[in-house]
C-alpha cells in the first residue's frame, strides 16, 4: 500500500477521524503484541499521527514513545504499510478528544483511522519497564490470532485479526 501524503492524512482529519499508526513488529515469523493491565488488552502498539507528520516519521516517534528508543533503533529502517482500517466510535464517545486539521481548524472527532506499519525487528528483547505496557509476547500467526480472537473490544478484535491474516497471506508471519 502506498503511503498517504500529508494532504491525504489531513483529509482524514477533516472527516472527523484521528489518524493513527500501528506498529506491527516482526521477528523470525513472529509478531509483537503488548499487554495493558489497565485496559486488560493485548494489542499492537499504536499512537496518533501528529499534524503535518508523515506515516514513517509518526511510526518511529510513536513506537519510540510506546516501546523505547533503544528497541526501535534495533528495527530495520524499512517500514511497509500493509493495511488501513477505521473505527467509528459509539455516539457517546464521539467528540471526547480534541482533533484539529493541519491548519488548526477544530474538528469533531468521530473515530480513528489506523495505518498498519510492518517493521522488521532485529531483537526480541524489550525492556518492558521503559514502556507503558505490563507485558509483551512475540507470537507466531496461529497463537497471535487465538489471542486476538479474545479481544473484548469488537472493533479492535476485528482489525487485529484482519491485519494478522493479511500479514500471514503476505508471508510476513
């Protein structure tokens, strides 16, 4: 999948969707999933794309914030976008966070658009104390898929299972 331009990313914001990057780290046909005790959730690390920021820049910045710079530095510099998906929030959650276009226009946030970015990791060692997560696992496709099928958030479950299937079909996992 081609990377969107800054204008295309801003157009997503104008639709009320907050653009996000999702780090799909891969090593030896396994992928990294992280666990947040606070949310009782296994997931891929992820974070928002800042205004006037491209996908590659965002994934390096966000994953460094989420997982620590040392870990991200041990990943290859080839970053591939393998998918895009979106979640529209229930009405009660819409507008709960601030969203602005690149020009500073306030936008009512309806949901999030996710870009799934594959990064090849040259290490499976993650200093969990340097992250906001409580646990991590490197899992092959079948085990990651079983874990993802138990995600209680239906949208995240659907997206995680879909991207795992995509990475499996592309022989990444």
